[in-house]
C-alpha cells in the first residue's frame, strides 16, 4: 500500500476553506527605480553595457560642470596641450559667472591652438569686462610675436600704459627678442627707452638681448652705445651675460671690451 493510501477516512462533511489571499507581486529580480516603481533588475549584457556607457557620459558631464576654478583651469590647459580648443571652450563656458584666471587660461588655449581670431575676440571681451591684466597682455604679445606682428605688439604695450597696467620685463624682453630676429635696431632702441621711462630697470637679460645686434658691420657708435648698457647694470654680471659679451666681442673683433670688464 502506498503512503498516500494511509490518509484518514473522510467524514463526508467538507470543511470551509479560508479565502485565498491576493497574489503578492513577484519581487524576484525587481528593483525600485528613481520614481518608486518596480523595474526588472535582470538585464542583458547589451543593456548593462548601454547603462554603464550612459553613466560614464553623465559622470563626464558632471566633471566638466563641477569643480573649482583651479581644476577647470587645469582642464583647459590639458585640452590646449592636445590642441583641442573646443574641449577647452566647453570647460570655460561651463563656469557660471566670470573669473580672470579662467579667462586667461582660455586665452592662452586659443594662442596654443593657433586660433588668433578666437583669441582676439576673447581678449576684446576681457578688456570690456575689466578682466584683462598683465598676464592677458603678455599672452596676446606672445601671439603677435609668433605671427611676426611687431607693430601690433607695440600697440599692445601702449594700450597697457593707457590702462594703467605696468608691463613686466618679460613683456619687453619678448618684444626685444622679436626685433632682434627681424634686425629692427631702431625700434629696439626706441622700445628700450620706453622701458626706462616706464620705470622698468635694465638687467642682464636685457643686455644679452641687445648684444645680439652687434656684428662686424656695426658702427663704432652703436658698439659703444650697446656696450655702455653694461655700465648701467645694478647687478653683477652672471655667466650668461659674460658669455654673450664674449660672443659679441668675437663678432665685432674687439676683445678689449673683455679686459675692461675684468677690471
């Protein structure tokens, strides 16, 4: 006899059955979404890949929109190094408000990416908003020098003076170097005088740059005038300047200037 046949005999009267409770929603593989609704947590590999890709995109967007000024400036610099001006512009425009540091970072990015039109437009906007400072002008000077626009660079210096901005030695030296390359002695000496009038002292770097003008064709007056800059220095002659003097003396074939320096 099977075990199922050992059930007690029926009494002939049916017992009342309890009402069936409503079926609970199956929660297997179900999760609450952001709206409080249940959704299936079981995803195909393709769906998982799409979700992860979406999350990465969102995180990247948040990364651009968030962060402080220093982080954004670093991001702009990184894009500029890769010559990705659009990426730098996206980071710059994601900042709500205005900031001189970010404005200068984007200006430098324009110059690095060789987009002079964008740089000029941005620089004009910076001047209108009062964010243009010495760093901004130096950046634009660098752009002008790279393009061989010496006249425009000199105009920038004059504009700085009108706006009450003091040009640094770096500014003058970059422009002087560009004049050496173009052999523009006249404007170089004129710029040197403007440098003195602005209260910017001549140093060893200034003298080294001006010494590059001297050749075996230089006039005696030009040689005396250039070598005379050494007497105006308020600092001792360093190795770099001494090497520049030696090279100049060899070019003009007048070694006696070296003996004068040694005394």
